[in-house]
């Protein structure tokens, strides 16, 4: 998912899900970790996910910068005195939002429903972008931004390199960009070779 798709998707989501989804896209956290985030975990400079709320049972630090600061400020503005959670639905914990997610994705062309069966047993089966794909997008963005993989793993909470590698899927665009870089490098070498002065025979 790219930024344009994220903005389109945000517009289709209920208001209480707009910033949580952006947070997942930017942080690479799991949805359960986002839902468990409390104000006691939020500092001035960073968020500290407690070990008991992390899937790999390790504390994680997420520095607060730029858009993340804006998201946290909006969450603070809508904070409920009796609700400890950063992200909430009118003071209640964020629950399972797969239905809202699927409807939003279908609305912007990132998914579709297939009718399976007939009559009373007919069901709508969803095909398309999943909430978990936000985690994959975050990993790809981190790697594309030049963040060292070990540091990116620390931000997203990936415990093993093998799992991280599964999220960093190499696309055709990646391969095309790599080829462009390679041939650009070779062309610069060739140009440099042309200007090397040839020694005259003595």
C-alpha cells in the first residue's frame, strides 16, 4: 500500500479508525499492540510498548516524530478521562474492525466481495488488502528509506530475520529500480574511463 491508497482508505473509514490505521502504517506494529497502547506508555519523546503487550514479549520503543506526533496530539485532544487507551471508540476499547476495514477497502478498489453459495446459505467472502498488510507496508517503507534492517526490526518488533524477510517482499518495481541503479553506475564508470588521459608512448 502506498500513501495515496492510505489517504483514500482513511476517507472511507469511521473517524475512530482513521488515526489507528495511520499509526499501524507508520509504525509497523500489530493491530493488537496498537489497541493495547495506553497513555502511561506515551512519553514526550517516545512510546514504550510494554513487554506484556508485545507479541514477542520484548519492550519496544517508538520515537515520536512528525506525523506520529500529530496523531498522538489528536488522540490527546479526544482523550476520555475514564479511558486509559490512546486509541478508542468513544471511550471504549477498539474492537474487531475487520468489517469496517473490508467495506473501506472495497469502497476504494483495494478489495472485493465474492458471493459463495445460494439462498440462505449464501455468504460474502472478502478478497483483498488485510489489516496485517499495513505491517508489510511499514517494513517496505523502512527499507526503502534506507533504515538498516536491524534497526527496522527494532521499530516493527520482528524477532527473527526470517520473518522480517517475508515481510520485505521484493517487487518488480524494486527490481527495475535496482537495474536502473546498476546501469547508471556502469554508465558513470564508462564516462569516467573516457576522460582518463592516454599516456603517450615515449
